[in-house]
C-alpha cells in the first residue's frame, strides 16, 4: 500500500472542511498546520448569526453578475483563510503553513488557478504564516512562500490611478 504524502493529506482534510461552506458559487476549505499539528480550520460562510447564501438561496454577487475576484465587499461570506485565522492565536500561526482547497459549488470541480484574495493575503502576512499550499488537482499543488507576497507587493500595482 502506498502512503499519501503529508501535503496531500492536509489538502484532503481542507477539501473535507470546504464541504461545510455555504457559498452558492465557490467554497474553500483552509487548515492551519504547525509542527505537524492542525491548529485551526476554516470554510467559506456568512458571519456567525447572519443568514448565509445557502439558507437564503440567493447570491447577490451572482445576481449582479460580478466576476470571480472582484467586489468581495458585496459578498456575505467570510473567506476560509480568514475564518481559520480567526480560530487560532497569532502565537500559534507564526511559522505555520496554510493548506487551501477551492471547489465550484455547482460542478464540484477544483477551482482552476485558485489563490487567496488581496485581503486574505494581508491577513496571512500579518498572522506570520510561512507557506500556503493550494491544490490544483487531486495530487498536484502549488507552494507559495508568504515572503513572496511581502517582497512582490501587488497592492502597489493593483491601485487604479494611484
């Protein structure tokens, strides 16, 4: 019997976590791991106590035709990375790794080119997370050194007219 490697093991767990997501478009699962121990999990969903899109059977971003990666302020959900970070102490996140998996709600397909949004990148940087692993296929993934997000500050180039 072949044993699954650790990275895909954690990505499989993140893939299971996303099944709790309540977004009608895309759901993500995230887990934070430090010293080979899971310290927190998070999935896409409305803030505690608020109705989520699944319960409302409605998505404002879908109704407005907002494309992926734009106008997140219109979304009811808190992203998986943020929810995982909110469930852990910063002292535990310093040097930790984040494992992220995203799937399309309707087809269940892995989200091609999945990445953390600009806000989640800032949260990940401030949390002190070292690496982000993002699943591309059942066995393939990308590894992002968070230091790259600091060095290559995309917030300096994404500003419109500034």
